[in-house]
C-alpha cells in the first residue's frame, strides 16, 4: 500500500510538472516575436538566383539580373544554393507585338465664277456679254506605319533559408530609346533590391549604435 501511494504521488507530481511545462511552452509560442523583414534583408550577403518561371525569355532575364546584382557589389552571387543566405525566385516574360499607325492628309481648292448680261432694242438689235471662270485643285495622301514594340515584366521575391519572403517587387517596362524592355526590367529589379538592402543595413547599424 505504501509503495502504491508513493507511486501515485510521483505520477501526480509528474502530471502537474507536464502541465506547467506545456503551459509555459504555449505561452512562449504565443509571445514569440515574428522576424523583422528589414533585419532579415540586412543580413543577406550571399544570394542564389533560381530559374525563373514564365516564357522562353526568362533564362535571359535571370542572367541579366545576376549580372546587375553582381555589378552592384552589394551581394555575392553564388551558384551553390546550399551556401546562400537567401534565394531570389519568381517569374518573368517578354512580349513582342506590331503597332500600326495610320495617317490621312488631303488638300483641296475649288473656285467658280460666271457672269452674263445683254441689251437689245425692240427690233432685236443689241449685244450680249458673258464670262465664266473656274479653278480646281485636290490632293490626298495616306500612310500606314508599322512599329515593332516590346513589353517585359517580372515578379520577383527574396526568400530566406526558413522559406519566409523577406522582399518582393513587380516591375514592368516598354523599353527605352537605348535599352530593351527586358534589360530595363532586370536593371529596375536589381536597383530596387540594392536600394532596399542598403536602407535595411543602415537601420540595423543605427539600432546597433544605440
């Protein structure tokens, strides 16, 4: 009986301890702070750029993004996904189409004039006078101009090693006078990521200095 009582007491104590531990764990989970995306972004140094989804031009877009990020000097671009602090992924596409412009011009000038007069006596002797004139000019011209145009767009996100999205952007461009649409989109993505990362690193440095 004595052993049974001791065993029961031990079991009750264990149950009470488990309840306390479970309550503490639940409270810790409940009050756990979510990671700050700015802090996560500031800590990214090595980036792996994943194969982009979309059309056939997505491979070229990926290469352009890699080149732009590498040239920025802010990130180390790696081909080893396991070594990366974050992975850049998303989709991109480029469309080419023909835009037609039609013009129609016309010029015309027309003028007409006519005069008539007559004088006769009672026996039919007299004179008649008449005059007439006219001028006309008309010209028309139409033209159809076809222009080849491009549009490119991409939706990109940066994902940390836990699978959380810490940065994202969507960029579109019809291209420029000296740069194609796809190259312009890649440059915009790189510039946006570099600017946001520098800003996040500045905030982190300011917090550390306090």
